[in-house]
């Protein structure tokens, strides 16, 4: 049997890496898997995965990218964290079309319909631009990653027993684990005929941040309290961490959507992940238990 060739364009980040790992673990027997990165030296560890080849693929150079995609059947564009990402992702999808790629899936966000927000405007332009190309495509609308809590909240939990954030601790939100996102993206890329023209909300977790603090405390065997900081202090914290201003303000808008009870932040239909993968998503409590060492 001739293997279909798939490529993940943008594998240096969490989503791209998770997708390549999921493709290798589940579909290496029937797919030739290309892990594309602007700088392949940064993803050499992916070479050790069964069925995976690391290749140079730069979204910002569409003419060069087109030449790299001539033998590819399906492509996954992992939209970069750049202010011009709509243009970059659309150029990558157009290069794929010109190269004869038969199916393109693309990272989008839950708030893509909210064009009065920073991220919503970017991804609305991205989705409409790619649809106009006429290539069979699928959009994976992603939430915030629960995994980010291990980065931004672990220090305060360790030193003070506090889970710190600007959100109302009683407001529900929907998120996902990076591993689950990778599983969903891999399943879509491996079965393109089932997903053309579809838009999926890849969410699974449904919780409040007060609940998340409690889960962490239970797993640690100690009390962890939620401390609500101001939005102004949160903004300063992101800036001190080196997050670009446009991205900081976009993240804070997502937080405000949660606090306002927006349907774009608390998705009612959380069935898409299971429909795509045939698996239950990882719960917030299970994620905490799997990653509790980050908070010790």
C-alpha cells in the first residue's frame, strides 16, 4: 500500500509537536509524516519518532514552501503567534493549493466570529481568506490550553499556596490539553475525506478556576487558595514575561469573555473532540493529576 504523505507546518511549538507525536503513535503504519519547521535544527528530536521525517518549511516564504509541498497529500497549518498571522497562514494555504495539496487543516480560535476582538479579527480574516482559495479545508478552533497553568501558576502555588489570576473564580470556561489538541489534529489530517468543509471546536475541559485551584490542592494534599489579581496587574505580568503588547491585550480579552459568560469562552457543544477521535477528552482533574509535579 502506498502511504499518503502528510505535513505539519509549524512544529516548534506545542500544538505542532503534539500533532506529530499523535500522528506517529496512531498512523505511522499508513502515513508518511513530515514535520515541517522554519529551522529544522529545533525539532531534531522528532526524527526519533516512527514514520517521521523532519523537513524545512517556512510559512513566511510561500514560493519556497510550495516547492516543498509538491508530493504532499494533506497539510496542517499551525498558525504562528505573530501579529500578521492571518496573512502568513493564508499564504501557506495558497502555497499548498498551488503545489497540489488536496486538503488543508488550519489552527483557528474559538473567538473567530467575534471580529471586535483582537484574536477574533485576526482569525476571521484567516478563515475567510482560506475559504476563498477553494481548497478543501478544515478549521480547528482552539481554546486556551490548560497546560499554560503549569507555566504561569506553578511558582505561586509552590511558594505561597496560591493560584493567581484575574478571572472570576466562579465563572466557567472551556479549555483543552495540548495532547488532546494533537490527537484531534492528527485524526483530521489522517482522514481528510471526513472533514472537508468542517469547523470544529476542540474543547473538553469545563471548569472554573476556583475548581482548578481546588484540584491542585487535592493532588498536593494541601490547601491552595485562589487569589484574584487585577487585570492591570495581569497585564503588567504578561509584559514583564516578554509577551508582545498585542498578544497580551488579546489574552486579556479572552479572560474578559470568560468573566462575561460569553458562549465563545464557555462552549455549550463539547462533543467535537470525541466525534473526531473516538476518545473522551482529558478532564481538568485528570490533567492536574498527570502534571502535579509542576506544582510541587
